């Protein structure tokens, strides 16, 4: 048996450039993996089964879909018994399912001596989840297009950064509904994206945090005003800026919080985790 660690992610902001002819939105988002993991057990079997600790139906699981597609494309039968211990919250904007897909497909592709090159593997997982390609490489993933166009940049100052993660209890973000609420005044000009790329290449995380935008996060908080109220409270009491990851529901701040007496008041509403970026 092999055990794989499948990491979660946060978005260092998310910018929308416009709507594409295919109906998707053109986005720009830097993505960083973080030290929160699902654990995936894989062993050889006589058939393909994919189970999870939270009972996601097999046919709906990204990993199952990805392996069936891999089998179709390569002609190599995929007979594995896979169990995924879910520790990354579903619908939290942390990319758990996409990470599972990329982690397993990269391992399986390596196991069979890479019948797919990187571009082919990226296209395969992107057809199932736009977020998945950002988990195929190391470092900071610079995602564009609908999220499937990815480059990996080695930015040392973005690694090992302490963050505090706020995961709302019993709230799942309706990503599709949030995108439907995007309006043109939320779009950013491409010139702004070029500036952001220069800031990221320079490794200036402090400056990037000052420039962060995320209209999807704003929409998410407008749907959940009680969360916005709680976050505004913490920002005021702890002097910390709190960001929504992707379209929510999870939020984060950079650094540790030096106001535990105030944070304790929110523990019934949020699961709060301290960890580091990878």
C-alpha cells in the first residue's frame, strides 16, 4: 500500500478580467499549497474502487473520473483500491477534490512510466476540474484562463509563511452561483495583472497582500452577512486583514493572531487552524 498526502491550497487573491465566449470567466490567481492534507491510500486490486471517509459517491469523485479518463486515453486498465481520508473541508475553497485528482493522477502516471507528458496530464485533469492543474507542480501556481493555464514559480518568500485559517462551520460556498453574480464593474484591466506578476516575481508578499482583490470573496460575504460581521470584528480587534480563499467559504490571515481572547469568541462559528504555506 502507498499513502499519498494531498495538500489544500489558498489563493493569494483572485482577479477577474472578463467573460469568455464559452461562458467561463477569465481569471488570474496565484495559488499556494498549505500544510493541511487529505490522506490517500492506494493499493493494487482486481477492479477500480474509490471510497472516501465522508462517503462521496464513487461516480461523483474526481479521482474516479480521472482514472477512468486516464484508462480511456492510455489504454492501460486501472485496477486500484483507493481510500481517501478527508481532512480538507468540502466546499471550503481549499481545493480538496482537485488536489486529490492531481495527486493520484500524477502518481499513477509516474507508476506507468509517464505515458502522458505534463501537458497531456494537465489537460486531462483540467477537463475534470479547473483547479486541478495547480496541484501538479511545486511552488506558487500562477493560474490564468478559467484556471487551467498554469505556470509554477519558485518564490522562496511565499513558502513557510505562517497563516491562520478560518473554516466556517456548516457553510459550503455555491461557486457557480457566486460566478453568476459577477458584474462587469468587478473586472480588472490586464495592465493590473502585469503589475501583479512583477510583484510576485520579486517575492514581495507584503506588497501583494496590499494589492489583493477578490470579487468572488466579496460576493460570498454578501451572501453570508453574519460571516462578514464576524470577520470585520476580528479585523478591528486583532488589526489583521482577513482574506477569502477563492470563492469561499474558508478565509485566512497571514501570521499568527496575538488576540486569542477575541478569537475564542468565534470558535463556535469557525474551525481555526494555524499552519504554514508549502
